[in-house]
């Protein structure tokens, strides 16, 4: 079975096209070109604003001209994560997809269904002339994943309707009416190169095949963070030996839980045997702690050649102590919505740069603005005390839930008529662009929904194939009900 065999055929055909277009965050030129060419090919009115957002406009079907306009919104960029043994180049290579049972996967990379399937559905509405609807607009934003640049800088006149259907959620049979706000905290350590101490032996440790996942949607699942594991082991060894830190690298993206990492350290030759014994004990402890959570985690230790230089001892200690101390995971659960994470922080990545800088990237989220700022300041304090410089991104606000929303009522009724059950109404700990649209246009009425996606922002990302048809039917039914209202 291939994508061409799946239903609804038009949605899958367009999604298949999208998988062939490289679209990393902040490098969306090729997908913008695809969207513009799509609009031209199908004689669709379109606009492109100064930051690259693309809007398309389709008139109402006969008899629905007086219905309110509905905006179908999705983002065009994708998270680019891959397995350590993958040679995929996200800037040039198409995504390789394969079907396993009822699920669609990519080959050792993120699938890009977040939010490629939302784009595909929006484009399908634009060209499917069998549908019944009022005026429809499709808005495709840039750089949602690494800063929400598109939503933050949406050009004038890019949307005209007051109803937004955000097509960027990841659980079929659920309708979302609120989301967390977020902000990034980045720490910069400057280090000196010191001559490698004499009489040391070195090891390289690689941690891989952790589940990782979305730092909002998956943070409550208790998955292992490679950066926390690495710093935990090195910290313990630093308490016993004069450890030399040669290198450390873990994680990649601010909005993904670090699923792999690698470090090289050295200890006096007489202590190497003890270090290896400590390493084996550490693995046993970690595997027991994460039993049933991280079924595939892999640890590999090998001897490493003695380097010419190492990170200066003071910076190495400050870095490892800060990483070990820095909070990671759920900080608070919401007291009003069962199972909803209210506040969290993600120790996302540790990277060494050529200018002798070590960059630590973290992200904080909360449904409460003051709590978001509070955990952000806590993270900053840890790294400043360790001698690093800390900066923050612009951040984005939360989207407060509106249980009296008119489009929410229509969305619920549409699902009930289609499938005989009431969809769950929820808020989400991940960030959605709805919050920024609301800040710019106060009168917007919005909901978010989508098909079931699992393990987004990781190489295990997959999409439930039957859920796509239900998502499409739900979208079509909502448009019809608004059009006939």
C-alpha cells in the first residue's frame, strides 16, 4: 500500500507532494514557492506578506455567500529531527514515507505531518469544488516551530474572517480551545582550551534511541532527557575524580526533548577502571528507573584518543553542575483540567561552537503568564550563578480557553452528527499560533483540531491513517454547517 491508495485521495495526494518539498524552520523558501505555484495553477487568489506567510481566498459556494468567512490555518515549516545513523539532509532531500499497519512513518526522520497534514487539508478545501461552504481563507504561516515568526508578524489583510480553524492539533476526536504560552532561555558559556592533563585515559559515551518527543505534548510522559543523563553521570564522577571534559553535545531543537547525546571525558589512568564500573552501575540504575518508558535506550562506551586540549576545569565544572541542577520536566499540573500540564521546562540542547562557546538551549511553557515568567527566571538564575550569560526569546502568550465559543459549539455538533459521540474539549500544553492571532485580532473565534499524531518532533513521528479521513470529514462538516448557518 502507498499514499496513492489512501482516502481521502485528494488530501493524501497533496500531503505526498508536501513531503517532497524541503521546509525546515526559517528556510521555507521552497514550500512558499510550492504554495504560490499551487495557487497560480488552480487560479486561486493569494497574497504573500513580508515574512513569507501565504494566504489564499476561495469564494462561497452558491447559496452560502452571506455566511461568515472561515480561516483554515496551518504552518508550513517542520521540525527536522533524525536518528543518529541517518544521512538525511532536510534542506535538500524529500521525506521518505512508509506505511506500517494503520500508521504512516518516515525513514529515521520526523514525518512532517506536523503540520503538513493541516496544510494538505487546507489546500484540498481550496480546490475541492464538491464542498459546501461560505467564504474560505487558507493561511499558511512560516517558522511556527522555532519562534512563531509568521504569526507574530502577520501582514495586514492576510486574514479577513473572524473564525479560525487551526489545523495543528494531534489527537482525533478532540477539540482544543486553549494553549500554553512559551519562552526560550539560552545560556552561553565561554571556555578556554587547556592542555590535556598528562597520564589521563579517555572514554566516549553515546546515549541514543531515547523516545524524545514534543516538549509540550510529551513532557508529562516522564521520558528520559539525554542532557540530564549525561550531566548526571559526569557530575557524579567529578565528585570522585579530577575529570577532564573534552566535549559534550546533546539534543537539537528547543521544542524537542533531547533523544540522544555524546560526551568525551578523561580521568587519571589509575581511576579508569573505577569509572567504567560506575558507568555500568549508572546504566543499570537508569534502565531500572525508565523501565516501561524508554524501551530502546542505548548506551555505548568506547575508549577515546587523548586530545591536545580540554575545556578549562572551572567552566567544565560550572557547565556540568548547571546542567545537572537545571530543572527539566513538569513543574506544575493544572488544577482545573485533569491531566493537563500547566507549567514545564525543557533542557533542550547543549552545543559546542567553534568560537569556544557552549550554548545551552531551554524552553519554558505555562498556561499562566506569571508562572511562565517565574520558571523562566529560575532557569536563568541557575545558569547565571554558574557564570554563563543568559538571554530570552520574545516568547508568546497563552490562548485562554473560551467554553462559550460559537465555533466550538458547531465543531462539537458536527462531530456528534458524523460519529455519534461528543469530542473531548481540551486545552493543550503545546503552543499554538491562535494565541498570537488573538493578540492581533481580539474578536476572533477559534478552535484547533487535527488527526492523531504520535511522537512528533522525533524520528518516531507517525500519523494514524484512519484518523486523517475522520479529520477531513469533520473539517468538511464544520464548513458546511457554518456555510448554511
